[in-house]
C-alpha cells in the first residue's frame, strides 16, 4: 500500500502563486515517480483572504491546514503569515544556505570565499518584537510608535535545544547571535549555554549581531549553525541571498514541536515582477526538498536536488541570476519543465 500525503497550498499574492504553481507541479511529478499518493488542496491567505472574508488568516484556512502533512506557502505583503505561524506554533525556522556549484560566480563574494559554505540558520519564529505589544500614542514630546521585544526564557530554551541538536548532527558548532550589550534583559547567551550542558559535543560561541553581519560577508565558512531571535534571524539570513547569488534561491521550513511544517522561499511578494512569469521558483522548490526530507522521503529529495543541479549545469538561469555569455534565460515555466524532464530521466 502506497504512502499518502496531503499538502495545503497557500499561494498568497505577488509572485506567490507563480512559485507555488511551479513547486506543486514538481511535487506531483515526483509523487508519480516515487510511487506515493499526493493530494493538494488550496487555501486563501493575505490580501485575497481579507477581501473575501475580512481576515488575513481566516478560520476556514486554519481548519483546512489542520491534519495536513505540510503547508506550501507563497508570499504575502500585508498580513496572514504571523497569524499562521502563531496558530500552529511554528517556532522553529530552518534556513539553509548552501551555494550551488553552477552558480558560484553569481555570489557577491569571490567563488573561493563561498565554495563549501554550508550554514543553517535556526531562527525563533513566534515571539520577539514581531509579536510584542505595539501601537501608536503621544505624550508631551509628541506622537510616537512602539514595538516591544519580549521573550520568555522557555521560548529561548526550546529553540536552543533544536539548534544544539542540529549542530550535533552537523559539524558541532553553534553560534548564538545576540545584542546583549544593548538588550541585557533577554539573556540568550546564558540560557543557551545552560541548555548546551546536555550537548557536550557541541561548541557554543556567542557573537554580537552587528559583528555577525560583517563576518558573514567576510568569512562565511567559519559558521555552521547560527541561532538567532526573530528579528536578527530574519535580517541575517537574507544575507544568505547575496552569498548564493539571489534571494530567490533560498528555502525555509517552519516547524512546531510535533514536526508539522510550513515550507516556503524566504523572498517576499516581489510586486515589480509579479505576473510576468520571470520569478525564480528554485527557493520554493528547495522548500519542497525540505518537506520531503521531513517526511523521510530522502530518495525523492535527493533526486530533486540532483535534477535542479543538472538544469543549472546546462546553463539555464532565471533573470534574477543575471544571465550572461552562453547562459540561457529561462522563465519560471520553462525552468520547471526542465526540472520535471530531468526527474523523469533520473527515474528511468
């Protein structure tokens, strides 16, 4: 009896529908090749949901996602994603940064600086400044706005355990990014080190967030696993786009304690290119790889990675990768078809 999986696709807005469509096509083809059954259902989130139901993340969408094996997400510009993360307690955000061999020359750094880079960002995703009290008010000095960064110790400890576990299964180095010289009431470093007592084979180092940004562009090979809070993790992981050549290449997985997850590229809605068919679907396809890995479908995940690498090795590039010379410009649809063809050849 074949395994069966149900995926909820939430395309959102901007280029979200385009990259989700490409990823669903690839996933459906893989399911046929690998012999597992797949059901994909679609839900609304963001501006479309608000226009239809008056909420960016409506109850109907939440109920649709309940019991699914994964959520494939596109992008939203205004609202819905924070509510979705909080609803399912997706506190673990995994963002791998690994340059592709065929694209080393697309990095903002020289190829020798990034060849062999393998960084995993572990970002806390359901607390911090994005979820703290906020508002507008005024006093005798005038009008002002405020956002509150708040973390419970247990929230730091639980994501620290995840990051330590990831480091233990990789190269054994965890870098804790912080700003405790200015934010001393949120003691990331001491709390992580306490948790690290149960991971004696992991080396833990602390690094101020501003220094971390500099080190990522100076010597990215020094990093293995980077643990950061919501705000710092959001900003620092985007540097990964410059390292690999485009923000459109980077995937992410957001998981809760049970392993249920949301899978998406880390880019936004990109309204300036939405609807033109030129969006890079590789970040979202990379998120499909992470979803397959989470399901334990390692052969399918490896096949998809190899298919992408083969297409890129043949010289195909989306416009965000600045094709030049003998490189071939490919839109999202063409690139997706090429990946599907490679998967078929790998399966023969």
